């Protein structure tokens, strides 16, 4: 799933379904690649003053000697909408004559 992060561009939408069934839609604001030795922890994981989602995966050059990528791809997003979960359809009930 995260393999395709590198193909996202500013303006793309990312949909996330939360544990409570709420759907959150985020818009990609930028995509960056950082070497692991200069990864900006505070920029990626710190507060942004708004509802954001940063998606992080491995990227860049693969080092076959260590079995690891030398960089990370970070997709920065901001919240666009929250949609409440779809309520289950009400189950119709029948009241039979004489059942009350």
C-alpha cells in the first residue's frame, strides 16, 4: 500500500476510515524525500496547528549490502472533510393485530 506513496502529488486526495467508522479525507500538500541521516523528525512528527496526516515510507536508493533504503518519502496532507459513518438502515418492524 505505501509503495505507491511516491506517485502522489500535491492536490491528490487520501481517504482514511477511522476505527469509529468516520471517513476522513486529506489533500496532499507536498511530497518530499529525505535521507535517513537528515530526516527532519520535528517537521514530520511535530504539531502543525491543524489536522494533518503525514505518510512515511522507505524510498530513494536501495542499499543491497544492508537491505535498507537510504531515504524516506514523506507525504504531507491536510484534512479536507470528515464524514460520519453510515448508519445501519433501520430494520422495519411489523405490529400484528392483537400483539399489543
